[in-house]
C-alpha cells in the first residue's frame, strides 16, 4: 500500500530547514498518506484534485492501493490538450448525430446578427 510520497516540495522544505542529509530518512521527508486516484477514475477527477490541492504529482494506485504510477503536471497538461483538441474538432466539424451543436451555433449566429452594430 502507498504510505507516502516524496516530492520536490518535500525536498525543498528539508533544505530550507537545513536538515542533515545523512540523518534524514524518507519517513521524515515524505508526505504521508497522499491523495491518490485509481486508473478507473475519470481524468477530470485527477485534474480537479491536482488543481484544488495544488499538486504537481498525483499517485495512481491499483485496487490493493499499491502504487501503479504517478500522474505529473505534464501528464495533466496532455489531458487538457487532448480535451481541447476533441472540443475544437467538435466545434469545427460537429458530427451529424449531434444536432444540438448545430442548434447551439445557429442560435448564437442569430443572436450575433440581431445585435446592434457600433458605427465608427
């Protein structure tokens, strides 16, 4: 089971306290019982936890709570990039089966056309 994580922040705190590196143990450095997610959790949960907790690293644990991997901030950015790409593709070329997109854009266009124009 995951008992803790040592991050750059933990190391920086140790240096700031001027801890003796020869006498410092992982147990004294680590953040005990860190927030974690499972591979089955949605990516939005990972992003939410990382944002609200201001985490740069989020452990991913398996069903027995053993460490599986670490989700880092670069991984989180990749998730956001993928989501933006998918949404952009849907906006540029909405699928025919998703008629609500067409309705949304038609109503926005109509509202924009009806808005008064500012003359210079």
